[in-house]
C-alpha cells in the first residue's frame, strides 16, 4: 500500500482524500470529522475547495499515524497531512485559552468535539460531518442558521469578536457571499468593536478585503463595511456617509478580464484597483487622490503592482475629460495605458455618454494600431551620427507621434524626419 503521506499516485478529489485520511484515524480508534467551511459549503450545496479535519487524536498521535505530516501550527494542534496529491489540514479537538493579542489564544487545552465547536467563530462554521456517513454533528445550532440564512457568532458575540478582531471583516465576507442576514446581537457587537480593527495586522486586513473583492458579492461586502462602521478602521480613513454610487454602477458594467479567483493572492492587480478606485472616489475627501492612494496602500498593504494600477486608474479620471482635445497621437498614448479600459469603466459611472464616445474613438484607433513598435530607437539615432543627449527624447517622441498619427509611412520617412528635427 502506498505511503499515505506522499503526494504521489492517483490524485483523488479533495473530499475523497480527506475521507481516506479520516478513515485512518477511525481505524486507529479516534474520532475524525470534516470541520468548518467544508461542512458549511456542502450544506449550502456549494463545492468546497478544500476539506479540514478535526480529530480526537493529539498532535503526537497524528504523527504516529502519519509520520511525514508537517506541523504548521503545532502549538495549536494543527498538522498538514499529504495524501495522494492532496494536502489536508488536521487539527486536534481543543479548547482555547485566554486571547491576549486580538488574534490567537495564549495557550490551548485538549478538548472534545463540543468544546472545539464552541471555540469557533460563527455557528455556520462550527458544524462537523462524519466523512463516511454524512451524519451532521451540530453542537452550536449552525444548521438551523444556515437554513434561516443567518450569520450568528457562537455564544457571546463580544467575546468571539474580541478574540480575533479580523472576525469583524470575516463576518462581512460570509454575510455578503452567502446573502445571509447578520443576527442582531452579532451586528451590535460588530458595531461596538469596529474601532478595534485598527489594531489588526494591515496585511491580514488587506487579504480579507481581497477575498471580498475577488467574489461576485463584493458590492454587498463594501456596503456592509460602510454600514457597520468598519470602513474607517479598514481603510484608516474617515469619510462622510457615501451612497457607493460608483461601486454599484461599476458592478453592472465592469467585466473582469478573467473570472474572479477564489484565492486572494491570484486576484489581478488591475481588477482590485478598478474596484478600489470606484470606492475611493465614492468616499469623498478633501485630500488629493495621490495622498489617499498612499494611505490606502499602507492600510491594505498593496503591492507595487496594485498601487501602480490604482494610481493609473485614478490619474486617467483626471485626463479623460480632456479626451476630445487630444491629438490622435496623445489619444493613442493614453489608450495604450495598461489601466485604460478599466479606468474607462470607472469614468463611465460619472460620464456615461462621454465614456461611450471615447470607447468609439478607441475602436477606431485600433484599426491602425494603438501602440505599434516605433520605427526608430536611440540606436538608430546614434547610427545616424547623432550624439546621445537630452535631445534624443524630444526627437524620438516627435517621430513616434508622427508615426501614431499616420504622417509617416515607413522607417525611411521616420529617419528623414529625425534628421530634420536634429538640425532644427
């Protein structure tokens, strides 16, 4: 029989791999259940992307069954088990100790399935399922909340949200994604603890927001962030109430260049920037947009690529109103911007008629090429006997503009123009 820890052999589905791992625990005399999001998703008739296991086995006992398993949070009883090309997270039943940093418990204790369910965040995430039989083990009434489309913190919502303050945003993500209503006491606790989100790692906040924007429910998520008073601590920016007009309008017209991914780390920078640009413009401020981009970059830990995409999209909002006055060359240079089409979608939320005319012009410009390869380069100028210097940029730009406008028909014509400009 092949070693269950090796990612080799025929790859199983994520569910079947996790079920085989759970079966090994059962055979060794331990309880092992599917736990958390995978159970929730199955009850919602969705397809989980991965399966987690909760077991009565301790980390030492897990390692006896799977000697090559790798610890990722052994102090919290969490082990990664490799099995036939799949990696499954296995966690021992536990009871969490006191939370001191608003992120993780100071220590943990060995627990049973009931204490393990009750330490989790929301009832919809506290349900277990027997892998072999499909039996539901529900100590927190999560199944009823799923049926009633209700998001409810387990036991005391103030305690649950204080333990890990990122749960404030996770509540928004779950409520938006599944179109659930937030239970009144849980909603009141979110509002009361909203300011505490400022103390959460900005990287964690940014990743949670990416998960929201990567999903089709991102408008509802942003609406909830604003309505629940989480926006200022998410973005580290105070703004008056907003209608989110641009964000809502954009959702009806903007089609991402590719389907929104499940993993936030694969969310295209421009897709994120387009939604953020509309949101930033909706949140009116007296500060220059450049300064606000700097603030949002720090608040959400945007990558350089994400920051540049956001900058490009917002800069185009200031230049597109002058489109009709641009030369053909300047229109092509503007249209060649990597953010152009996405920025045009944002611009259309304010000026749909003008945006439509710009789009028509863009289609016309495409017929003879938006950004053809330049006929001349700096090497060509040197070959002509010109000395490298500040004049090079002026000559190359003027020649390329003439090429973009169709005033030059070939490289010979471009060379002739460069010679004329060099002697001017």
